C-alpha cells in the first residue's frame, strides 16, 4: 500500500471517530439517569463482566479509569485496538466491551486516547 493511501485511510478513520464522538454526545443529551435492567446485566459475559461489576459496585455517577486500571479490572490486557481506535470505546452494542458499561447503565462520556483515560457516566434510558 502506498503511503498516500495509508494517510488517506488514517484521515478517514479519524473523521469517523470524531463523528462517533459527536453522535455519542448527542445521544447522551437525550438520556436521563435510571437503574439498569437486570436482564441486561446478565447479558454481559466473559472477561468484560468484571468491568460491569466494577462500575455497578462503584456506586458513582462518574467513573474515570485509565487503560491500565481497566486491564487490572479485567485481569488481562485490552486488545491492541483499544489503544489505537477511538471507535472501540463507542457506545455501540456492536462491541462486546461496550455492553459491559451500557448494560449496567453507563456510557462513555469522554475518551482521551493520548492519556489513555475513559470517563464513564451513569445514564438512564428514556421511558415513554
């Protein structure tokens, strides 16, 4: 692959990551605080269940964790993409790690890839 093509792909990924962050901010404004659904909690399986448990036990509305702290909680290393791609931290059910926070009533509010910090905020789904 040529260097020009790689740079173009990198720019596209960066643009998509910014769009995901904006969408998350917008969706976060439309949510209110609530307790998580017990069925949703039980859907979190495997190593990411440790993160779910940690967030629930924290009792905090806001939890800031570094990548290293998350790895301690998970008792293993994060995948390399966690440090390379902002999209992995999106509030999307397409990522199994995201289910760990979303299914227990949290969302990623801020992601600082350079410092390796994630800010989780407790949210509630709107009930109509």
